[in-house]
């Protein structure tokens, strides 16, 4: 990783330059049996498309607030990095009424209607599938994102000192996200490239976001992100840890 990286988007760019083919996010949903693995290149492509959706289709600008009403999920990780790429504030589980854009999973649509700006809905189905019937008043992410460009260039450079993330009421600049991710990585058992962290933590705290995305990204490692991990028995968990070559866990 580059010492000069100042924002989460910088971290992703460095990861892409270093080894685009390596795994970055491996996602399990133990309620549905879903498993999906995204290389750095595939993840970065989703981020670029989502950032283009934000910038070109939704006309967001640096400093705007995007409320994310989403669980720990690979598509949530994509949205976090897309927000960082554009320079907008990702407000995790924040107030939709205070947001310029709201991004909602299928379980939070009613709450998301409080947003007077653009509303995006994610079905969170396997393979990024669409809603069978799009929710009224929302654009379906799975319909909107495929046609977006595969490369993203922000209209304005992202200032690493500006607000980038709000989680559990705490605001972080892009630079703070990077600095804390690096500083706390060792405590999570991430010792550098090749480290593989299994996280069952939710995304509604800094600890969950750091273990489930930022710290692995900042250290050249990868994350095995598990939703509904409480449904997995101890023996099955041990088998997953072995099969996925996990080197550390956070749960």
C-alpha cells in the first residue's frame, strides 16, 4: 500500500495497481447460502459504476450526504467506496430526512421514504439481482448501475480533510478513515498483504466497518464478510475458516 494514500478511494486505486486479480471481498449470507467473491478489479469496477451513477445520474457533489440504510454486505462496501470516490459523505444508518440521497435495502424502504431527494433501492439478492417488482418511488440499483461507465474520474478532486463518513454519530474525514484503519489493523490481526480477516460484525459501528472493509483494504489484505453468522454452527464456522484460509477473525 502507498504511504501517500489519503482517502479510501486512494487505497482502492493502490490495491488495483498492486494486484488486481487477488480477492478483496468474499461475502457470505448464512440466511440464504449465498457466497460471492470479488477480486480487487471486480470490486473496483462496481465502485466506478456506482460512483458514475452518483455523479452523473444523481448529480451529487462533494459535501452532499448519502444515507446508507444497508446491512453488512458486499454491495454496501461498494457504496462506501463509491461515496469516497465522489467526495460525498456516507452516513451509515443515518437520518434519511437529512440526506440528499438515500440508499436502502429491502427491509428499510419505509424509513427511506423520508428522504426528499433521490432514492435508490437494493434488493440484496444473490449476484446483485433486481427486485421482482421495483419499489414505488425508488430507482432499482440493479437496473441503473450496469449501464454506467467502467472508469470513474471525479469532476472535482476529493479533499481528504473534508467529511467522508458518519457512523454511530461520529464524523470522519477521508484521511481519518485511512489513518485509523492503518493504526488499528494490527489489533485486528491484519499483518500485511495476504492477511485474511473473517468479520461477522454489523456495519453500523466504526469497528464493524473497519474490520469488514477499511482495515483489510488499507493493509493489502482481504475480508470474508459474513452476514447472519449467528446461524452458522461452530463446526461449520471452523470449516469456513479453514476453507477460506482465514488468518484472523472479528465477531
